[in-house]
C-alpha cells in the first residue's frame, strides 16, 4: 500500500516540476536534463525567455536545440554566477545590434559528447524573469529596432 503512495508522490513531484519553469538553478538543471533525455524540444524551448526575439532568430535557436539531440549526450551541465558589474551583453550581426533580453545572473555551460567521444560546450546567459530561471535570448536593441 505504501509503494503506490510513494510512487504517486514521486510522479506528482516530477510532473509538477515539468509543468512550470524552474525557480532555482537546481530545478532548472534538472528540468533541462529531463527534457533533453526525453528529447522534449518544447520543454527546452520553455526554458528560454523569448521577449522581443525576432521570429527568424527564434527559429534558429529552436533548430540548434533540436540538432543537439542527434547523437549527443550531456556530459556536464552547470551554472556559474556572473560578476555583478557585468556590462549588458550585446552582439552585432549584418549591421544590426542585438542585446540580451534579461539581466544575466549566471552563465549556463552544457558540455555535450558525441558518439566518437568528441565534446563541445554551449555557453548561454541565464537570468531571472518573473521568479523563474530562463535562458536569455537576443533581441534587437531599441536603437536598431526602430529602423
């Protein structure tokens, strides 16, 4: 009798965690690992903050997320804090200026390994939005968005 109750409690906790975004680094990493292991692309997309992101940029990010599923596994994943006085990250491409759409509190590192044993590391800024940890995305800066 206690085993089904314990199983229901564990399942309920897992489903509750997956039903909403993560509020702590531990929850975020757990959610990311579970979504990646089950090849749940929409679950991973839920971890991004999409405010102000152009459709073409979002599609590129989504394609990159899905491409990581092919023949790769995660060897290590962690979040390092960023320094308090970090300048707001910006990026320029094709004459257009972009900025991160949230204030970074950490940098997410994901070390992937392919079938041959080669590794590559993805680095992304994370920050808090509405009490949840999210991966920051690039949006046009105000000065270039008006053009």
